[in-house]
C-alpha cells in the first residue's frame, strides 16, 4: 500500500444548500463547485475547495454528501447525526487495484468492487471497523493531476 494525498473529507449533510451557505459565510470558502447527483450511489455531492499552501486551489476538498430518496447508508448516518457530520476520509493512491490487493492481504474488508467515484476515477471503501473507526475511501489519483 502506498499512501498518497488526502483528497477529501466526506461530510454528510441533510442539506447541501444549507452547507454551502455555512462553508461560504462561516468558513470563507471562495470556490464551491456545482452540486451534482451520483444516482448509482444514491447521493448528491458538492465539492468545496480548501486552497493549497501556495494559494493555488490544489488543496484537500470537503465533499458534502446528501442522500437521494431511497438512499439507506447516508440516510441512516443522518438519523444518528441529524445535523450531519464527518462521514469518511479519502486518500489517493497511484494504483487502485494494487491498493485493493494490499488491503485485502492485510485482512481489511473492502466494501464492494472498485467503481467510478465523484472525481471520475476508481474508488472503493474500507470497513471502518478495520480502519480505526474511520470509514476510509481509497481513490486512484486522476491522471495528469500531479
Ligand atoms: Co468521498
């Protein structure tokens, strides 16, 4: 396993619209991307940039996640955390299949097969009980990004 950049922190929210106001007005975010639906994953997402150290928009993002009707996992999280909250962390790796094999060799439970995530590159999730209590998303670094 080769750890790469912390790509984003997933934050579940009952309302992306309300969260956008929070990140803009309270946190001072200046680059908030257009929300979009990922119907096959039952969610609507919205990325908020946190600027890189040089002021460039190369930093880690916040991924706001709102359940679509029929979603069970995020909806269940919001039942326990009605105001929303930190949901998962996503790390980049150079090779998604190598990472999956490495985690499985260490006995970590991979939740489903790699699939195309919100950034258009393959992702998978790891069971939080195998990951120190953190629902962990592994994402292949977009080609040409670095
Ligand atoms: Co994510």
